[in-house]
C-alpha cells in the first residue's frame, strides 16, 4: 500500500488539488441563497469515514457523476464537477459500481449540450445545493487523506 499511497499523493498534489480548488471557486460563484436558508432532507451526501478515506472518496466521486446530466445546473460547473470526479477515480485507480457512471468520464467534454445552463431564479435548486455539499465533502476528505499520507 505504501507505493500506491505515495503515487496517489503525488498525483493529487500535482494535478487534482488544482482542479478541486477551481471547482470550489466555481461552487462559490454558483451562489444560491436557498442553500444557506434551507437544509434539504433528501440530500445525499457522503462523509469521509475514518480509515476508509479511499472508499469514501470513491463513493463521493461516483455520486457526483450523477449531476452531469442535470440541466438546471450550469454546464461549466457540472462539467468541472465531472472532471474532478473522474480525476479522483483515476488517481485512486477505482471504478463506480454502475458502468453508466463510468461512461460519463469518457464523455465529459465530448457531449453536445444545447441548453443554456441557466438556473431558475424563481425557486430553489436542490440539485445545486446537493452538488455544492458533495464538493465540500470531497475536498474535506481529500485534505484529510493528504494529511494522513504525508506523515
């Protein structure tokens, strides 16, 4: 596990951490006041389990891929989220349980998308709130994993 952990850390620090930071910045730009005002009961967020960080990151990445086709989320934002998710899976050398989600990784930038990606301003967009929660969890788990493997 030692060599694999070092390899993961190097790839994370050299490539993925930059993309995650960009995604976090995009998340902040996709401000939705509803996310702060109301907590949704049905939000599916994965948490970083102690001693199971790799499995937690895999679950988070696979979960985030389901937002790729959600048209009420800005196109660039969901593409970046999918890119980070696929990068996480690649760095960890993991796959999703459902092959349909893995197909997203090969399609991330090749799909034609005709919708505008504009969010509805009239009502809260639970999908945006949920994606933002997942991004926050993914970043926290990567930070935790990095601290552990840096020791």
